[in-house]
C-alpha cells in the first residue's frame, strides 16, 4: 500500500514558498511540497525542533491574493539528503492543527495547472 493510499487526505506534489514562525524564533523561509489539507513536507535552511508549535504562511497559488496562516506542529525533522550542503539542508513534516478543506481545492487546482504546463512545455500564465 502506497503512502497516498494510507493517507486520509490526498497529497499534492508542488512547490510553494512558505514562512515558518514559532516560539520566539526568527521567521524561517521554507519551500513546501507534498502538501495536503492536513499537513506538509517542507525544506528549510534552519533546523526546527520536532514537537514545536509553529505558524506556517503560504499562498496558493504563490502569487495569489490570499495568504493562509496555518497553525501546525512539527512531527519530523531530518537531513535533506537531496541538498545537504545547499540552501535547504533540512526537511520537516508538519501536521496542521485543523483541517483546511478549502486548501484541498486550491492545491488540486494548482497541481493540475502545473501538470498541464509540464505536459505542454508552456510557461506560467501572467496574472
């Protein structure tokens, strides 16, 4: 059984810029991917401790008007083997404190748009 088959909420493979804030720590930039309405896998430059409560800020699509502020808990932190010495040396999994059903539709729509562009070789449309 695949990870997606075990999950209660579908995950979408897309890259979204994000900010992470929490517990008197400076704001950290991150890139979210493998995202659902209940959680996300992110890569970041600075380590965040597992168990820490954070606020995640994202826009879907990235140039969208509305920014989501999502309360979450860091459930896993690990080295990013794909970029150990680069800009994003850490991967972290966060579980959102609440379910965001409206996020599911935005993620699905954005993922379909990106897949269509990849299939056609086109560039992102101007907004």
